């Protein structure tokens, strides 16, 4: 192994390490906010082969249907440790006023929401995107996260109210007790 290969390998290890630390810090923020926790499922259709499928769980008195991706260990589980996230591309900032929080799900798993931004977890900009991608904790009558790729939102701040729709997913994490 020459010097360039060794330097490249060390840089990759440092980058992985920094990313792991950043993700651990984000996870801790979600745990502290009460978003990451143990959720009980009333239906689990995750395929043990692909690890993908629907789950039904209750949060804040609402029963919701969410998609889980590539988590074969979660197949058949009655309780899952993780967090709900709405992936949205049509969010808009709502002007100040009498805003009622909302989370409503249609039969096709699409959710409509009106939510107040509690905390901005991450903002990513790349050369290929004209607007940033936001990952935020919101309050829409219950706490969850939004992954926003919304062309209409150039800047977003805690306290802003956003409205939109998207697909509800559930991100499974390794339980701290495992």
C-alpha cells in the first residue's frame, strides 16, 4: 500500500467516523424530543426476505400506516424502536395566524399535515439541488420528523408553520438495549 492509498483510507475512516458521530448526535436529539422511542405495532407486514412492508402503529391516539424499508429483522415484531418521518416535496410556509395543527392520512398512505417547526436537525445543499433539503422535528398535534425537498422553501426556521403532504415512513433503529 503506497502513501496515497493509506491517506485515502484514513480520510475515508475519518469521514465515516465523523458521520457516525453526527448521526449519533441527531439520534440523541430525536430521543430527547420524544420522537425516537418504542412504538407498538397493531399490524406488521414487513417481509422477512426484503425487510420492506407496511406497519400500523398508534401515536398520540392516531393509528397510522407507514412504510418500512430494508429492515428484515423487524419482520413480525410487535414493538419497533425508531421514528416516523414524512417525506414531502410540496411543503409551503404558512403565514402567521390561527393555525390548527393537523395530521391526516388517506387510504393510500399519503398524509396531509400542518405543523410548526420545533427544531431543524439538518440542512443539506448540493450543487445538484436548487433548494436545500431540510430534516426537521415538527409538532402537528404530535411530534414527528419531516424530510422536506420543497422547491418553494428556500429558508426555514424554528417556529415556522409548514403545510403539505407526503408519504409516511417508519425508520427502524437498533434499540439501545440490543
